[in-house]
C-alpha cells in the first residue's frame, strides 16, 4: 500500500465511509454562465451596474443626452473644487463633449485650468502635471454590470495616466454600452483593440489593505470615481 493509499484509507476510516474505487469527473458544460442573465433587460443591467459601483463607493450622475453632459461635468468640477483637470485629446463625440464642457467651465472660473493629454509633448512634464491635477475626465468603451467596472481603451491622446494619477476621475459611459460580464466585453472587442497600448478595467476607487489589514482609499490611484451615465438616445 502506497503512502497515498494509506492516507486515503485513514481518512475514510475516520469518517466511516468505504474507500472509493474510482472518481467520476463532473460533466462540465461549455460557457455555463451564458444563460445567467437571460431574463435581464438592458435596464436591469444598468441598474445592476449602478448598485455594484455604488457598493464600491463610486458615484453615478445620470445624464439625459450627450448634449447635456456639460451641465453634469460642471457640477462635478464645482463639487470637487477642481482647479486643474486633465482630459483626453480625442475627437470622438464623447471626447469632444468632455473637452468642450471643461473649457467652457474654465472660461467662467479663472482658477480652473484644462490640460489636454498630448502624447507628442514632453511626457515627463505631462505626467508631473497630471499627477498633481485634481481630476481627470475620460470616457469608457464598456461598463460591466456584474462588477460595476468600466473599460477604457488607451492609446496616444487617450493616456492611461489621465484615469490613474489625479485624485478624482470622471468617466462618461453610455447606458447602451453596459454589458453583463467581462466575457461579453471580450466578445465585442474588435480589431481596433489590438492597436491600443492598454485596455484598462477600473472597478471603483483605488483600495488597498495590505498594511495591517487597514483599508485605505486612493493610495495607488484615484480616491474618487464618478460615472456620467448617458441614457440611450
């Protein structure tokens, strides 16, 4: 009798069971979670995303249309007393709406300065400014309802540092882009994703408890995250 057999025999004797002669492996099905949310509507996914994000201490600001994003961003800047805000240098609809809103706010608030991430400039200087900024505002490609996660694509003018280094981040997300699980994000990634330097998954503010099991917020990243949730148009 081998050591392994002796060990198993000892256990079975102690628990009063017969020694098993063989083990039948379970019959695993492919993609068992695919049907998990079959009964969910898009509204259910959005509601789940909000619950999960708020459970992580994140905030949600509802925006009726992309055209009204400016008002929401102005409230965010005012509430957080933002003097320096970094935005992506991006020509998409969301990217332009973010930059325009911040620039319009800075025109009536002399203390607020807008910095556009420019990968062609002095990188060290840009990182220095971004690290000392009060807020960064970007937009997400997807939201994951199961975990309250936002997914960012980073490349050139859409630097990862904008969502990593400032004290607070604001993230624009369209309700139509909220999906159930990370597997659904991976399924939707098109060929353009390959061209990006980083695909960034963010779940709430930065959290760390590796020192004496004491929870600290904002040590390794932003301490506050606000999602501007734009309704389907």
